[in-house]
C-alpha cells in the first residue's frame, strides 16, 4: 500500500487545529499534537497520529471528555492518587506527572496512581518528562478496551497490551528509556501492518481458533466474525509482567481491571497507571552513578556482533535514531491517511470547523 510524506511541522499544526476545532483548549490541543506527532517521530507509528480516528469516535461517543483536570483523591505527600476524569490522556497525564515530579523533588520519591485517563499514548513520553527533571520513573499501565491479548497457555483474548516502562536519566547524556507493550507486538503495529497489507513477524498472533498466524487481518475481522489474539512477548515472562501491569496499574490505583463488566464503549481506550518517580541522587550514588553507567555501556558495546547487526544499542537509542531520520517529514500509509481524513470530516460535521483533510498536505 502506498505511503505519503507529511512535513512534520504541517502535521503538528494539523493535529493541533483538529483538536482546537473539536473544542480542546490551547494547552490540551498542543500537548496532544506534541505527543502524537512525537510518537511518530520516535518511530512508534502505532501510537502516533493514527490513533486520532479512535479518539474522535470516543469523543463523539461521549466517552473521551475534553478539557479535564486531574482530581486529587488521596494525598499523603509522597503518595498521590489522582483521577483523570476520562480526560485526554496527553493532557491529564502531563499534569499528573508534573505533580508527581514536584512531590519527588520535595520528598525524594512519589508513588502516583492515575486512574480513568483516556489513552495516555506512548508511555516513554512520560518517562522522558521525569528524566528531563533528573528523576527515575517506573510505570505499570493497564488498558481498558476490547481484550486483545491471550494469557499464556490460552487462546482467547483476556486483557490489553499493558505497557511497562522505565526511564533513567544519565548525567550529561540522553536518558535510557525502556518502553514496550507486554504483548509480542503492539496492536497499533498490527493495524499499521494491516493497513499496509503486509504480514506481522512470526510468534505474535493467534487466529480465532488458536493457531499461530502472521496475518494481521485476524485482529480486524469482518463484522460478526470472531477475532484472533495477540500473544505475550517472551512466552510466560511477558504474560506475568502483563498481569502485574494490570494489578499494579489498575487494582492498586483504584482503577478497573479488565472484565466484561468494566468495558464501556468500543472506541474508547482507557488507561490506569502506577508511576514510581524518584530522585536517584537521594540514594547517595551520584558520584559513582555516571561512571558506572558509562563503564557498563562500554563493556556491553564491546560485545562481538551477530552477522548483519550494526551495533549494540541501549534502551531509547532506536527512538533517537528515528527522531533524526524523521525530523523533516513523517510517512503516513494510505489506509491511515484515509482514516485521518474521515476523522477531520467527522469533526467538521460535529463542530462546523476542522483543518480539512490531511491528505491535501501529503507529498
Ligand atoms: P518496541 O517493541 O518497539 O520496543 C521498544 C523498546 O525497546 C524501547 O525501549 C526501545 O528503545 C527498545 N529497543 C528497541 N529495539 C532495540 C534494540 N535493538 N536495542 C536496544 N533497545 C531496543 O515497543 P512496542 O512494544 O511496540 O511499544 C510501542 C509503544 O506502544 C510504547 O511506547 C508503549 O508505551 C506504547 N503502548 C501504549 C499502550 C497504551 O495503552 N497507552 C499500550 C501498549 C503499548
């Protein structure tokens, strides 16, 4: 399937204008554009502007609520429990993380629970917010949407792609950011493969009868047909991490775990997140930390390489390489472009204004 190039600045402006037209205030529209375009720039098209059609349908279905602030439910200083009030994840999570960062600066550590956020996007974005403040963060997230991942040993989908993320600032260098879905592949990447009409790598999917398949179409069956399921990464290891993301991200924060009775709307994606944010300097290791990181990185990079491998990378390095490669323009496949044009038309119909079809900006 063909691919268009959209200049990065123009894409950011289009997303910003779309959400302004939908009724977001200037901060929310800008944060949403920063985050979604930022995910494309980091190479994660699965969590970039291609999410907009889902967000628009969720908003039109009165699920996603615009212009929300977080509410503080419990506050013991270093522990904060927040409600995202079904708000735009890109805005309420920024606010939640800013509160957690403030508390971690004050107390050395903050355990922050955020419940009832609409899709909060690329979780690495929030780890980067903490690491820009010199803080380590660890994130456990659950996903309330249609279940799409099968438990290890089962083949019926029971939960979501539950991301797990760790950000570590390194003095004088870029942060280390581990940030992945606990499924073998993110659903957004299956959507991108489906739109591009290409197979997914082996080991990622089961069809509706439980057989391994590389066909992304099993996750997007015709109406009424049964859906396949994603597998966990790393066999039982990804599965048990996903269970912990569900329980720490949702049960511990006061959010809902995924069950038939906690699902509300087919287009909404809700996230609950537990974030542990802390100041490594308060552990007294500041003088040795930089040296230890540098020495370890030198050691692992000295490994002989497998055939065809250009080098050993660190967590967060691939995203930085994508940012360099995509500074000028972002590729958008034809299927996603058509869905984005449709999303703009829906905003136009609902609100009487929109930035117009994205496809007119495509080269
Ligand atoms: P992925 O499989 O691309 O893995 C990304 C992680 O692995 C990053 O930390 C990256 O730096 C590191 N990495 C990749 N290749 C590497 C290499 N060769 N050497 C060293 N490190 C390497 O990520 P994914 O599972 O497809 O997840 C994509 C995004 O989806 C993440 O940002 C995640 O937060 C997001 N997500 C969000 C939700 C949600 O509900 N909000 C759900 C699932 C996933």
